[in-house]
């Protein structure tokens, strides 16, 4: 996600270079005065925009939750889907009753026992028909869960990327709108990105005013 965030910051920087607030006219002569330049620090706006901070915080929390579920499933691959869902729901509770904690321990114990059973069955050379059937059932369940884990990992990554793109689009649109609004209020026609290495001198830095407008929302 770090790489995506870096790309989004660059995109915001490029957008700011293209913002035009419109020509400025003299109040006395009604003649066009010409271009009046201003600057805004795209990196600072992106970093300090509280909505962006909250969106990214939510994404980090979602990422941690999804990764936690994948790790938990990988550690308990021989639980059935219903058993695993019950385990996830119980562990997600901030405060657990004694009965709920007991159920968690039972599920984890069942998972461990099945791992041991499968290992013992796979090592047994003279297994009975019933044992062979049990081994096949456990191996099939293990294979199905491994496939599901990979599928879920792909789905989780796609969902996170989708939400990150949507968040960056919201932030970019908000910054564009705020820069344009402040530029019009202050009579600027072009706003350059102050974050870039090359920049024309300008005494009008609207970064604080833009940030104030953004964080009022």
C-alpha cells in the first residue's frame, strides 16, 4: 500500500500544476490584468488533510483485519467453514464471556487435534479402510481450504486496491476544488505546485488557506 500512496501523492502534485482559476480584471478599467501566480504545497496538503488521514487509517484497519483472518485460517485449516466462522466471530469480540472463551479454546483444540490426526494417518503404513477414508476426508478439506485461502487473498488485495483508488480520487477531487476556490477568492489565475523542484517565485502561498478550507469539512 505504501507504493500506491506514493503514486497518489505524485498524481496530486501534477494536478495542482494545471489548476486555472480564470483571468483577473481590473475593477476600474474592466481590462484583463494578466496572469497572477500563486503556489500550493501539494505534498503538505495531501499529508495534512484530515479526511485523507482518516481514509487511510480505515484502510489500514481493514488491511489488518483481513490479514488477521487469513493468518487465522491458515493456522486452522482443518476446521470446517462453519467452525471457522464461529471462531472468527468469537475472537472479534472485545469482551468475551467465560462460555465464549471456552468455545474458542474448544475450536482451537479441535483444530490442533485434527492436525495431529492427519499427520498420524499419513504416517501409518497399515491403515484400515476407515482410517483411509478419514485421511482422505482430512486431506480433501485441507486442499479445499488452501485453494480458498489463495482465492481470498486475491479478493482481499483487489478490494483494498479498489478502496485505495477510490480514497485517492476523493482526496484529489477535494484538493482540486479547495485550491480552485481559494485561488478565485484571492484573485489568482494559476497555481503552481510548491513541492516541485523548479518553481517561479511567488509571494502568494495559499497552502495554509487551502488546508483550512479542506479541514473545515
